[in-house]
C-alpha cells in the first residue's frame, strides 16, 4: 500500500503510569489491589452543576432523579482524598520531577507555572466527578522529525469492578500524557514512534511496568477520510496493524460512498412493523422479540455486507450504533437467509416492504421502544455512508479491528482546580534536572564496554531487572555472568511458576558473589536461586542444594572412583579421562567447579599411569 | 493594549502559536485558557490580542414558577454557598443565591416548598461573631413573624455549631430552624451541597420545632442527620459526616433521595414553643483549654472579661497552680464555668480534691455542656441576668437541650 | 482527752447510747463508725472514749515469690493507683504500690511477668508538667537499660495522653511502654483498674515496640484497646472506654480474660527502634482554641512564648482580625502551629483565603496532629532544633505516628 | 398460744420505694421497664478488694478466674450512673425530704450531717459492687410503745432477669429503710405495727404504691429459740401468719432437740456409697444419678419426717442446706418407701448401713462431687438439731412457711462513699418540714366533716386516688358524690380490664362537674368514664353515651307516653305514677336526672287527673 499516496496521517496519545511511591494528589501508595480485599465502600451520586443557561424542564428533572448511585470500594491502602472526603495534597513533587525529566528528554519547553485543571467526568470513574490534569511542557522533538505537542501530568481514574461499582485503588496514580502531532505517515512509523516513546519513558526507570500501565491512543486519517481516534491499544505489537486496518476501513467506506452515489442510492427513513412476517419463524432471536421493525436502504444491496475490515462490515457499523439503544444487534438482507431465517421469510419481507433487487432491508427485534431508537440510529449511520468516513472515537477489538464507541469529544469541560496552588517551575530547577541514558544507548554500551552480545545486551537493558544488573556490575560481578544469571533466573522462575518478586535483589547478588568466590559452582546457580525463591536463605540454599565440596573431599572421591576402575584406566590410559570425568561429575555437579575436577582427576591419573 | 478577562488572545510560546482566551494575570504572567481547555501560565508579553468573534447571543432564560400550594420556607444565607454555576468557557465558578438560581441548580427543591431568600450579610464562617448571631436571630424572628413555616440557614461549616447554638438560646421557635452547609465545594459534581440542601428543606417542612444542623450522616449519599444545635460538634476537618451529636443520638434523620424524615422520641415538635426573641448577648467572654504546664498568666489574660469557660481535664480539673488565677477572676467579677476537654460526659468537681478547690474558688460546674456551647450560653446568660445566683442557676438549668437535666442544687 | 482515729467511743445521741469507733472530725463534729458499719456525724462532745479491747494480733503475711522464669517488667507509678485495699473496720481506703501489694490485689499479674516497681514522684494527673515528663522519660530509659522487657506506667487518666505523647517523642524504645489508668476508682468492686492492669501487663510482654495507652475498649469487661500514644484522646469524662484513637484504629487489642494480644498491621514491633533518650523540651509553649468573636488580645497574651499551637476552626482557620496578632507572634520569633478543633482530619490552609493569609503570616500547618499532641511535639522540637526551617521540617515530619505521613514541601 | 409465755420477740425492717421523679443518685426517672424493652447491655466482672491480710493462694486465684461475668440490661430511661460509668449525682434532695418528713412523723432525731456509705454487695445486683446507704435519723416512737431505731435512705438494687442477667431500671430508685426495735410480742402486733408504719408512709403521698414497692423483713425469736430474719414479706396479710409459723417452727425444733437428747441420738458423720443398692431401682431420680451416697442419723427415726411448719419437716431444712451444693434434694427413710423406691430397697439400704429401728438414713443422688458437698451440709444441719434453732436468714414461701436462705449477715462491709459530699441537715430545714395528716386521721375527718360513711371514708383515704378526691372537693364537687364516683369508677374500670391510668384526673373532674351542673345524669357517670378511658374526650363521651336531654324534650316524650296510656292513668289515678315513671326512665335513663323526670311526669299527670 502506498500510504503517502492515500495521505495517511497518524498521531499518538500515550498514557503511562508513573512509578512514584505516592499518588499524584495524596499520600496513598500507588498499588493496585484485588477488589475482593476492599475494606469499605461508599455510595455517591454525581451531578453536573448547571450552566447559567440551564433550565429545569421535566426531562432534566427526570434525569436528575434517575441518577445512578455509584459504589466505590476502598482499601486499607487508600485514604480520604480518593473518596473526595479531603482536599487534595499539593501536586506530588516526585511525579512532577518524572514528567519534567521526560519533557527534557524530548527537548520540550516547560511552562513557568503548572496550573492544575479539573476535567469533568461523570461516568462514575472519578469520585470527585472530575479528573485532575495539568499541562507541564510544550513542543518537543522525537527522531524521524516527529513532534511531541504536549506533555501533561494527570491522575488515573477508578477501575470499574462491574456496572456501577468502582475500585479506588487505581484512582490518583500519576500518569504522564504525551501527545504527538499527526506526524506519522505509515503504520510502521506509528509502531516505531510508539516504541521509541515507550523506550524513552522506561529509560527514566521511574515508570510502572506491566499490563495496563501504558495505553496508546492512535489518531488516524487519510485524504478524503476523517479523523478517527482509536482508544486503549495496550499491545505495541498490534499498533501498526490497527493503523493498517483503519486505513483499509476508511478506503472501503470511501469506495462504498462512491458506489452509493453511482447507484443513486437513497435512505428515506421509513420504518415498518414487520412482526407478522415472522409470526411462525424458527429464528430464536426473532421468536423472543415483542416487536420487529424494518427499513429499506435503497440501492444498498451487497454493500451492507461488504467487508471493510477483517470481520467488520458496513452492517457492523450500523449495528454498533443500534446497540447504543440496548438492542443486541440487527439482521440485514445481505446476510440472509441465515440464523434460522428462511429464504421464504426473506422473500415475504422484501415483498412486504416493496424492496427491489438493488435494495437492502435491515430489521431489528426487541421491545417497541428499543426498536424505534435503534432504527433511528441505523438510519443515521446509513445516511453517513454517503459522506464516507464519520469522525469517531473507536475502541480496539481483538486482532486490531475497531468498533464505534462515541463521537469525538467536544470542547472539554475544564475548569481550574482551586484546591491546588500553581507550582512554579524555576529555571534553576529545570536546569538541575538530569536526563537519563536512553535504554537503546545503554544496550550499545553493554556490547562495547561489557562484552555482552547484542541480543543479551538489549534484553538486559530493556529488562525490569536492569537496576539489579547495574548494581551487580558496580559491586564487581563480571557483567556477562551477571547478565546471564539474571536473565536465566527470571526465565527459570517464570517456568517454575514462581513470582520474580519472591527473590530479592540482595539474594541474587549474594548468590552471584558466592559463585564468583568459588564457594558454589556456576552450574548450581539456578537451583540455588529457585530454592531461595521458595523461602530458603542464601546460605541454607547453598549448603543444601550445592553443599561446598572441598578439594580434599574431591580427591578422596576421585581416588575411590579411580581405584574401582583401575583396569579400565590402565587399559585406556589418558583416554580414560573423559569417561571417568563423567562418572565423577555425576557425583559432584554443581558442588565444585568442573575445572577443579578436571585438575584433580588429571593428577590422580598421572599418579597411576 | 491591556488584556481583559475573556479577551481572545494568540500566545507564542515554545516556538508555537496557540489560540486561547485571557483569564487573568499573576505577577508578570498571564493565565490563558487554551482551546483544549487547559489553563497555561506564560509571560504576558507573549500574548497578543485577537479580534473578538461576534458573541453568541444567550438564549432567553425561562422564568421559574414556585408552587403556591406548598409551604413557605425562608432560606437565609450567611455566606455559605448552596448553589454554584460554572462558566465552562472561562472556568469561573460563581455562587448563586436568588430563589430562582437555587431552584435551577437544585430542581428537587421545587417539589418540597416555596422559598423566600435573604442574605443579611455575607462572611466567611470563621469571621462570624456574636453581633452577627444577633442579626441572624432577628432576621429569623422576622421571617417567622411574616409567615415562614420553616427556616433554612446556609452557613459555612467552620463555626456553624456556635451560630446554631446562639440562635437556640436567643430564639424560642414554633417552626424548625435548619442550619445547613457543605463540606465539599458546590462547584464539584460530588459536592454534598445539593443533598444537604434537599434534606434541610425536608426537615424545614417536617414536624420538628427546634434548631438543628442538617448534614450528611455517613460518607455515603444515603442519609442526612439532624443534630440538636446545642449537642453538635464538627469532628472532622473535611469529611461529609463531620458533624456528630455528642452524648446523645441525633434528633432526626432524613433518608435520601426518598426524603423520609424520622424524628427521635425526644425531638421538640413544631408548635411546642411560642415565638420569642431574647437577643441580648454579652460578647466579652472567652474560652480556654487547660494543658499541663499552663502558665497561670494565660488565665490572667482574661481579666476584664465578663465570663470565661474553661475546658479542663477529665471531670473538670486544672493544675493546682492555676487555681489562684481563677479565684482572682471570680473575685474580680468574672463568671467562670468549668467544662471538659473530653467533650462527652459530665463535669463533676465533687469527686477529687482539685475539683473541690475549684468549687471553692467560685467555679460553676458546666455539667455535660460542650465547651463551645457553654461559651455561647454564657454570653446569653450574662446578657440576660446579673445576679450571681441567677447566673449560676441558668447555667445549670437545661434550657435548650445543652444539658441532659437541670443540675441539683442541694439543700 | 483527744480522740484519735480508731479509738473506741460511746456516743450518746437522740437519747440512746451507741458503740462505735472514732474516725475523724469535721469542724465541731465527730465522724463515728457504728458497729452496724454506718458512719454518723455527731457533735464531738457527745462522744466519750471507751476502753480499748485488746487488739487482735494480725496474722503473719506470707511473703510472695515472683516466678523467675517470667519476663521482667517495670511498673512506674506517677500517682495513679493500680491497687487499693479497704480497711473494713474504719472504711479507710489506702492505695498500694509495692510489687507485693499489687500482686496481692491483682493475683493474675503473677502469672504474666516479674515486676520491679518505682515511684519517681506522686502527683494528681492534672498537676503533671513538662519537667515531670522528662523525669518520667529518664526513669523509663534507666529501667530499659537495666533490663526491663516492658514498661507499665500507671497514670491518672486526665493528662495521660499528654504524658504518653511526651514520652513517645523523647524516647526511642525497643520495648513496649504501656500507659494505664482507671476511670473508676480502685476501691470499688466494679473498678476497671484490675482488668486494665492485667491487660497492660499482657501488652508489656507482647511483640509491641512503641508507646501506647491501654484502657477498656468498650463499656464491658471483655476487651482492652491499645492506642498509639500520639493518636489518642480522652473523649469522655468518666466512661471506661473514654480513650479513643482519633483518625486511625487502635494499634492493638487484648481480649479479657483470655489475654490474647492482637496487633494492627502497622503496629511498631519490639526491637524495631533502638533505645535512645532525647529529653530536651522547651516548656514555654501554649495551646489556644479559636472561637468566634475572640479578642485578638488573647493571642497577644502568648507573646514571649517560644511556641503556640492554635486549634483553629475547620481546616485550620481563625477570624481575619486575629491574623495580625499571629503575625506579631511569628515576627517576634514564636513558632505558631495550626491544628483543628475538629480533632480528626487534616489541616489544609491552601484551600481558603483565610488559610492562605495564615500561611503568609508564617503559620505552620500541623497536618492531622491532635492539638494536644502538637503542643507536646512543639515543646520537643523547640528543645531540639533552632533553625526555622528545621523546626518546620520536624513539625511536618511524621516522627512517632502523630502524622499519617511526612507532609510534602513542594519544589 | 400464749406468746408472752414463750417469750416471742419480733422486729421489723421495712423497705419502701419513694415516689420521687428522679433516682437517688442520678437524674434517671424512677420507672420500672419491661426487660424486653432494653436498648443495650454491658457485661462486667466484680472483684472484692483484698484486705491487708489477703494472701494469694491457689484457691483464691482460681476463684478470681472463675468469677462470673454479669450482664446488665440498659434502657433509654437509664443513664451512665446506673452502669457505674459516671460519678453519682449529689443525694437527691427530694428523696431526703421525704425521708426526713417520715422521720419527723415518728418523732425521730435527724443526724446533723448525712454521710453516704457503700455497702458491699457482689452478687451482681449492684453494678458498682455496692449499695449506697445513709443513716438519716435515729430513735423514734410508734404507737403501742414500739420504737423505730433508725431510718436510712438507700438505693434499690437491680432486678434479676435470670441467672447472671440483671436489669438496671430499678437500680437507684430511692428506698426508705425503717428498722424497729424487737418490740412486738404477738403475731397480730407485728401485723398492726407493719400496717401502721405502711399507713404512715403512705400518708406522705410521696411513696410508690403497688406490688414490689414495699418489702417487710421480720426478725423473730422465742425464748430458747434464736433470732431468725425472714426476708421479703410482700403481703401485709401474711405477716402474722409468717410469725405464727416461725414460732411453731422454733417450738418444734426445740421439741426435736429435747427428744434427740432423750434418745441419746448421735450423728457420726460417716458417709457411704450406696449406689449398688439401687442398681435396679425404678426410681427415676435415683436411676439418673451417677452416685448415691447415704449416711445414718442414729436415733433420728421419725423425727426427720416430723412436720415443724405446714409443709415443712426437719428433712426439708436439711434439704435446703443440701441444695446449696446444687443437688435437687434428698430422700430420708421417714418418707420411704415412696417416689419409686421399694420397701425391699429400703430394707437393703438400712441393712447395708447397719441402721437400727431408731435410726434414720438420708440418701442423696447426683454427681460424686455434689453428693459429697451435700452430705457435709446435711450432717452439719443434723448436728445443729441438737442445739435447737439455728440463727438464719430465711425466705418466705407461698402460704407463710419459710426456707433457709443463708446465715445471718456478719458485720457489714461498709465504707464511705467518697463521691458524695455529706449533706448537712440544718435546724432551719428540719423545722421547716411539715408533717402530713395521717391517713387514719383523714378518714375520721371525712366522716365528720364530709359526711362519708366510715367504710367509704377509710377506702377513700387509703386509696391511691386520694389526691384526686381532695382536689375534687377543693373544686367544689360534693364530697359524697366525688368519693362514690371515684371509688366506683376505679372498680368499674378494673372490672372492664382497663388500666386506671387510662383515665386522667382532669377527665374525672370534668365529668363530675358536668353532672353537678345538670348536663348529664348521675346514672351515666360510669358509662361516660368508661368511654373516656377508651380514648373519647369528655364532651364526646357525654354527648354520645348520654346526650343531653332537655326538659322540653322530656315534656314531649312524657306527653306522648301519657297519651298512649290515658285509660290506664285515668283508671289508676296518682297510683299510675310509678308504672309510667318506669316506662319513661327506660327511655331516658342516664340522659336526664330522675328527679326531673319525676317532676315533669307529676306535672303532666296533674294536668290530666
């Protein structure tokens, strides 16, 4: 695909949790909890302060009365700020420090004062009814001539437990929000920029790792298409595919538009009750429904069922809109007969509605009210097909296709957070911020300076255990041994189903030192570490798994083994070394270095031969 | 050209140009609201004015009608905000106070009563003083005379308990007088203001006939409590359920959103008292908490005061070396009342030696009165009685639920 | 002939003659205990001495042995009585304090530990002062040095929280230091003294390693609570469960009579801290609660103090007209710390205008510190730091659980 | 019975609840509650402060550990003082006033200062572990030359709900305790003095009435007998019988003593295990028991079963003692065979224990430990039989016999109540106390002054409604009508099962005034009052039950009735008055006074005849 030709433009908005000790506006720890551990709950309504224009009509009043009562789970690790029972603490200086560091890494310009804003969110995910957010720096550069437009610091929202129940453990964890300009021209470029930004963030060593700690939103448009924002891409590996599929979708919609115009297609918006058509249907869905409504899309035949993205058709888009009314989906004639609907029923349906061979018919089955609502949405979306691509916020589906979520946000309802004083960022402070070595640079240095091979160097640099590696090296452990031990032990533990947290950095360092001092064999490292991870102290683990085996003991052992095989050795001479070595190693593997065994055995054989 | 609030500006910063509107200045910096909604702070010299776009004409606001069949309540504001609106273009929050504003903000109120609103003065709660309590009591008195069937007083929470107690002592009332406030500001979607206001209106049309404080009963939006004005304390700086009845249960509760009012067996009912204003206060009174190692000179500093309430330790004690200073005050004509910094429970100066010495020094036992309430009551008593024995008798008589019972004066 | 206590007398009153023993006199009256047990009060001239009957020889008291295999605790008495005996002949109550006396009164203690007892001084709780806190801290330090595996301090309940907080700041301790008292006198069968003492001994031999107050958890004899010394208040004048942890749960509980000790997750454990005494205190400090209408002259009275803790309203406010006086104090070198009369919750002077003015006047926000604890801490901080920034930093740093966390000082 | 000859001496100790508004040492109301209404409970141990001699031996320690946890029910009408959570208030001045008034009525001398004492009670009935009590006055006179030794004011204890559960509603109600000298010489005199004291107390109008509000303890002794205190006689009518039966009991015990001495009887205290004797018994009690022990009382045959009081034998006394150990009772050979024990078993039992024909055998069946304890108690009591009458505290049984309760109390463990300041009783105060007219004097006055007959006068004076009567008279209602109405209405309401409290004094007065004003007929009074008691207002009751009937209406009615019976009247003349009056009254009874009917009828007949 020639992405330049079609005019692809893509931008990123990356949200990354910061690994500070405390939250952004309170002193609670930034730990995620199991919702079963909650120790309390509070229930709250949220209401939108009316604007000056607001009028108290019957509908508004009804809406207020029907407000939902949200329930929030609290924990022994959360406090009053999370449940909006206390003014927020000042902006966490550690979080600001991380954000400024990242801003500096992108060569951005910090704002002289940080003003915290409230961004209204009344879906229940913020107990206060707003999310606190502040712009920190503007206009930075990324390689490939891409730009970071803004960097902001903001607080995480609650995690939804189910329905109207939220968990406040996540609320308030600091996030950095990095917004790029729409500077990417190909799907791979989007991947590379996202990866580069992620790597830059991780280079600070001060961001959270693991699933859910980073979320990428992608903005995509092509010439003749429209800006579409795809929310919450969590896996970097999918990001290019998401862009590719969005391009495909936009191209398909444009093609459909052209075909519709060519066909003089038309949506007249008339809705018919076709319940009687299906009076004796065998379709489970239609049988259950109280009402079945139908509409004719003139000139749409074949287009509703056209695939626009893997697994997605124009019909799917219509269905997304319909689902907002609470119906399960729709049926269209491009896919019928199917799902228990017979050819005869389709025939009667088309006849009844006067649909011609070029027309498509859409039916929806549910309650009267939901069906009417859904039909309006379907007709709205059908009419949009004549425009091509609608501006939308979409959510990613498994595999990288997307579904409609909501229209693009309007002007954010933002107003100042009066509980937080502005935080000045002085020139002295900005100048004092040190930027860390990028992980990519580090990986190269590991090759040149420490002699790691390129793969291991990269793996080590990008590992969560990087700090441990750097500590080990600084404490005098040979870098190759350190890297090999750390990476292997992580792999081994994960294979054994043991959490890497079970093994303290101190233990790993201690084991490596034991080996380097010759008090345990390299071969035993993994066994020792596994024992430590299961709760044994390092010294216990060394003496149990790999009890020290002295040269004298080895000499005795070798002496015995050699005596037993005297004839064989005499027969074979020096060639016996190999086989006998095998016998000895079987006894002492991991308890004494193979080099020593070889020496002792050599001596012993020398004595005999 | 000087920039004014709401002026469109173009900002040149960090090598890029951005559009926004000017909000205000802070030193040499300008605060500008960007079109994204964010406020940024840049040197004012980086901003240049842009041409104003034609302002959109505001649609006409429909007038609101109150339901004439509902009872009439007076809402008296002393500075607390019961309703706010946010201007989402500039982010400015403004507090609202006409009946119409309130009904627009909290439409549920329209179904409960008709409202007449007044604002005799507007101060921060910590700046309330005895003269304002008198003004407030007179205003309430007038409103009841004019036919209000219940009174809602919106008040900052900081000193609400002092004001509510003062109104209790100054006013006999046949209708409920409900003090209400909010712990979380009215400009946030999670504010307790609307629910508290709705519950206070339910309380004000109920069968109650005394002065109460209406605030959240728990941290959840499910129930408000009605606290007797003379037995309530703000016991948390920020929680919604900060107000608690001390030494007794609340006199009532209101389920939200149902609006059901449940009153305690000993709640004073509507019509029990006749309307009477007795608004003399002697404001030259003080309150002092004793602490170990207190310099007696601190007590001497109250020389010249007409009354002093001491929050002593435990059953009502102070260090022995402070007793002479107290005796000095009583001899000079200051009425000294002993309460306890424990807050709950009775003062009893008969049991221990120090207490007996305090009684000898002329100190009046304050029973179970909260120190803050004892201070307010002392101002009222000294404003209405002059003879020593009358002052003591009144201080030890349960006037408005501040004591559980009249203290016995033994034969 | 002058009558002395315990002398047998014959009383002629109301035309009848009665036998009794002379107890004491009150004015011209004699108090005589009749053989029925009743005390009566008659003119002394109505009494005539009778011959003493040979006094019954008291049976020898068997010496008590302590179990050498049990851990050693020190019981330090400051005036509270942990054990009393009643002389049923004269009705006299005497408080007892040797280890032997205590074990006789409360035999359950013998099964928990060995005891060493000291009485560095003996005062009513309301007469405790900073100098005595220092003496107490030194005594405890010595006892731990000498090998005590836990300390029990018996203390009157009135000012126990101040003393316990003071010891917390002055002493880093590897062993539990348990303050214990009784709300109901030890001479009554229903006293809480024995159960509190038994639980305090259980706490003193437990895994705990911090200063706590051990008192009844409820009104029933089923559980004692262990309160962190810097987060406890006496919240009732007389109830057994008057002591309550403010803003947190107790750090432990002891089931009675089982003796099971349950510690909170964040309790400081035995051996966490090393023994260290740091017993400087600046006692020239004061505490003042703000109230509406306060005369600023009351604040001026603290001129010359090294430190003043204000218990402001709500989030930490005072009336605007008091701010100048506060500024006067800070300018003259007095450290002023703001706490809240709400007791629970954080002070936050950023949110409202008055608070910002107070910060400008040099007031230090006291976070969630209880006013009483802030006073004690201020005495300690001023005794150990002189530079303004160090004083502020220490006051805003959580030293002994008095704050939930170190307050942030923004860049 | 010649009581003088046998040297009867009896004294009384009367406890009467005072009807003050508040309790003796706190401000709670003096109301008794249904324990089901309790609103809270607290649980407490009580411990006795050891004396200086006390030693911590193993047994004492065990006893402390086995202390009982008492539970106290609290109410919305009780406070902190009742559960010993607050120092007591000063001595209730109203209660002291009542006690001083009563003391003055007995011509006693008040103490110049009232000193409150604590009397130790650790059975759980006082939450503090003591009862507060204070002597108020000494040495008074009663008619019959009897003396009141002391008058004290004290607080009531808790009511026991069950076992270790107590209810604190009663705790702290003020009591007056009146102790007489042992000046009564006959049972009737005890009754008369008790009645007189009770009357004197009620004359104040300030004591509680009803069951449980007054309790009489009687001290009884005869020459050669011993002082026995009988607790809690609640019905005055039984008191003489109680004394008579105690005299009988003491005489019987003395006779038994004499017979035992004459027989050379002997108790050697040996106890035997006789379980095997009853191995195949049909007795339910014995079958269930683990162990059966027996002892021989030599020379006791026939005496153990001798009746010493109606329904009581020497065996019953032994049984009372045995029950202290938790056994259900005992069997003795004077009553066997019976209760399923066969003649053969008795024979074997006696044989086994070597009991002769003059001996009695006692057996006890329960657990080994309880049996051993019980046997010791039985042997102790059997030995006491040789002394005659033991000094005891006894409790009254239904009918007036008594059972053993505990030994006489030793010196009371009393010590000063330091929480209560002494209360001075000044000469001025004492002089200012007015003594009320005695009810007996009042009754006589009602005869002479108001013309009530003696029975009604006495009934009225002693009624709880006396204050109502005196008010009615003072408000101008004729005394005889008032007394008749009040007494009859009380009777009527009780017959109808309606509480007299249902009818307010104001209503009764109002109804009487209505009648006296001629607006309702006397005959309707009871019906009107009953209607009022059921909740009707007086005016409603009058107009519904007995609607006013005017003279004019009556004249119309009479006219009609007379017209209908013209012939009869003409025939009979004046003699028709009676029969016609009957017809008219049937219509108007209770609605207009009979006197008026008679007048009107007379007029009408006069017109005709």
